[in-house]
């Protein structure tokens, strides 16, 4: 699916379109290769996608791109700003990516379609979002041990989970974007939370995108 993010007039209609296409279901295969994607900003948008082999715990590919910043940040419209550089990076990936995780939300969004939903539908791949802060919904605080979790509800429906990936740290908010279920997103997140409370491929993409901006400022 292709979207022209630079020429969108009916924003509400676009979000409704994406939300209606989102499917929350069990992936048809065991996920082995996952892409973690994040973006940082300088004079341009700098995106990094880390392709990670879950079984072997190794990075198999890395793609970095920089693109023009197409939109200013507006609460609730994060995907319109963040998706274009991520899309450009994922287009250059050679590996057969089976799942995509992004720094953001999936269906745990006021319009039912966050960044993870957009990316999953554009590439027709299972996708989910991991965020440090809640965007919508109500929940009970999970227990203080690794693996503890509680459902996140919005307008009477479950839209995500609040998961403690490390003991004695704040929980994270995980929500499916497309073609993945709550259980699979939770299990992947817990399995991949190795050196921090967020999944390793997402941690690495965050560090790389941030490094790209620093190199620019140093004239690198």
C-alpha cells in the first residue's frame, strides 16, 4: 500500500481508513526476523531500522536514511510525521522482515490507528508499538516483577497491555498495530527486552538514529 504523506487533506478520513483496515489476529507464522524502527530529528528526519534475528539474538541488517521533515509534530497525528522516514528505510531492507516494532502506539490511539498500525498496513506485515507513556485508556498498575502485565482499556475495549519488562522499573505500553495479537506482542516484547526495558531491536534503532543526528552536528 502506498500513501502520499505530503499531500493529505482529509486527515480524519485517512485515520478512519487505516483504523478500519487494522486486523488484530495471531500471525500465520512464527516470527523469527523482526525490524525495530525509530526516528530522531535534526535539520532532517533520521530513521534507523535494525533487522534482528530473534532466535540467534543478532543484528542481520541495518538501514539508515534521512528524509525531509514533512510535518510538524501534533499530538495524535504522530504517524503523519514519523511514518515517512520509517517507510523509506524499510523500503531499502533486503531481509524478509516478518514483524515490525516501532516507538509509538498501535490501536491504543484516540483514532484507533497509531504509527504501528500505519506501518503494518503499508507493508502488510504484523506490527506493534512500544511506548513509555500512555496515550489513551485506563489500566491497573501491574506487579513489580518481570512479566507482570495488565490490560489497557479505551472506550470499553482492550487496546493494549501495560507490561513490566524489568523489575523495579516503570512499565511500558504495548499495543498491536496490524496482523498481530496481544499475546504475541507481549511475548515478543518480554523475550526481546534484554539490555533495557524496551525490545532490543528498538533500543538499537533508537541509539543509531540518535547517533546520526549527533554526527551531523559534529560535521560528520
